[in-house]
C-alpha cells in the first residue's frame, strides 16, 4: 500500500526534504526502479509496503535506506510525529544504510547490508 502524498507537506513543514514517487516516476514502475532512484540520490524510502525492505535485505544491498511504517493508521495525523522523531533520531544510520521499522509502540533499526 502506498503512503498518501500528504506526507510530503507534513515532512516538509518539519524541515525534512520529501518527494512522493508519483511526482518523479511512473506509478506503475517496479519496486526495483523506485529503489534504484532512491539509491542514486541518497534518498530514504518511507513506505507501508514490506517489499522495499525485503528487496534491500535479500539482495545484500547497502542502500537505499528504508523506513517501514507498520501501523493500522498510516496518516501523518496518527503517526507522523513518531516518524519525524525516528528520522531525526536515526539520521546517522539512515545516511549510512539501514532499515528502520516503526509501529505505534517502538522503532527497530537494522544496519545494511543485512547479514545472514
């Protein structure tokens, strides 16, 4: 499930550079295309989709970083401030390459590449 484009304004209002994929790429593009775009730009993917983290983890890639939202309500008014806190708290890990999973209770960080 894609996250709403309203995240862009929410994050930008808090000083975090953001763009929604539909504004830069084909909505029907395969996940690999989105991930390549993010990796080339040093961008962090914010998603509700498990596929992005799986792609990064299973390929042994060191990026791009992914923040995976695992909550029932994925709108900014429900979990937005938690996401902003996680982005700031884990900015160093995200800059180096990480998968960060966020839910209503906690966040978990896995440094990339994921080792078996």
